[in-house]
C-alpha cells in the first residue's frame, strides 16, 4: 500500500512510499482509508518539537515510529474474529497513528465510530482530534453550563470552530475571537459575539467570562485571569502558543498554571484530548442532528501531504484551518473547499501531562 513516512526529523524527510498492507488482529478492524486530516500534531512530530517530547518516547535523534497522520475516515474491509460492533462495508471515522496511508488497522475498543450518513468522508476525517479536544475541553475541563459566558480564543481554527458550536449546544453565551476575514465564519457557526483581534484586545475588555478556551495562548495568564469571573476556568489547548520555547513548548505555561492554581479560586490548566470511541459517537450524533458542521480549508492528494503540512508550518493562529487528504483526490487535483459545511480545522490530543501518541496509537 501507499503511505506517508518520515525516517528523520524535518519536513524534507517526509515522503510517499510503499509498505506492506496491514493485517488486523482479532480485536482490530482494517479500514480502507478514504480521507485523512492534517493536524498541528503532525507538524510537532515531524519537527520533533518541543524537544522534551523526544525524551518522552518519540525518539531522540530519529523518530521511533515513522508513520504519520492520525485522523481518518473510510470503509471497514476486514474485521477480527472478536469484533462485534463493526462489519465489512461500515463507513467509519476515528484516530490512529499512520492514517496517511491507503489502509489502517484500529482496535474496536479505541478511537473509531460509525460515520454519520449525512457527512462526507472528507468532513468526517477532519473531526476526531479537533472535535474531541473541543468537546472534552468544554465539557470535562470547562464544565460549561447553560447561560454561562464562554470565550473561545482562536475561534476560526480547528478546535475553535468545533468549540463555538459545541458551547452553543450546551446553552452557553459564546464569544469568539478571530481575525477580520473570519468574523462572518465564526458568526455563522453560532457565536453570539465576535471579537476581531486586529481591532480589539479581548484581554482589555470589561466583560467577564466563566470559561476561557484558549487555542492560541498569546496573552499572559494574568491577563486572562483578569477577565475571568472569580470562580472561572481557564483551559489552554495543548498545542501551545506561537512564542512557546522549542525545548519545553506549552509545558512552561502549564507549570505556571500549576503554581498559581492553589492560590486562587479560578481554575487553570492545559487540555489535551483523550481519543475514544464514546466521544466520537457523541460528535457523530451531533453532526447527524445538524448541531455540528465541520469546516475544511483545502483538500490534497496523498503525495501532497508535505505541501499540506508546509502550508500550515508553525500552525499559528491563522494556520489551524483543517486540511484533508482525500482518497478521491489521490489521483486528481488539489481542490478548495469553500462552503461552511465543508471547511474544517484541527488541534490537540491526549490527557494532561501525557504526549498525544499513547492515546491514539493502538
């Protein structure tokens, strides 16, 4: 099968190659991949940054796992003898290391769920990491309740577009922060208020928020605390900010939140998603009911994965729009996806203090 690999750190070492088609174990399903999605997570693994992640099992000088990609959508081709929830022909989506390939094996009990019939494979592939991060960040860390005021910094990015819609489904009053060109998009996703950061600094406003979901940590913790209610919650998404140190990345900021938290009634911490089938099913139900619409930036051929990743190099606040790698385009042309229902965005993965790979690689 065709697959994207990298045998050394750096974008120049990412290439398309031939690998043996995988065989599922008794607990796995073999999925014929129809689409996969590019994430900031992929860029971190390719660059091996922040460098601390190399000491956490990713590999000091060279990557220990040469496969790339996590988010996928496709059709079940073979099921292991102990699999009961899926059958050949089922259309599914989920998360598994090595998703930039024609086939991927994933355990039934892990991050895989049935794809809603009303969304495309491209749309489904853009959901897992970003959608789960938004859901868990708001529900589990932010504990958002109806009527609460929620601010989403980076509302037009991968996690942000899902977070706006999920927060609204929870009954929150949502404020999204984005650039001028994305104001209409964020408003169309359901935001009650939109702040154009090129014209206004949300940290200097008079509004107070019960929850801040910070996808782009470009303000200090003290600035964010100032606009939180006395018992408010600050949730930083694990990808980190544009000025993070290359050695420790967002973990320097995490340490600050740990030091401050015992001395304030406000709760602060970092959020990285724990990919699982239960939450994927919740997201699937929301998409089926029309409460959640993926937003895709562009679609690429499989051999254009390096270009897709390079186009978001650094993954700053304006570059987290989701890019999908579609099987339907592996032999076709790059296509732009411009409607709200077919433009997506992504970020994040795995629980606090744990690098993303262990939660998605089995």
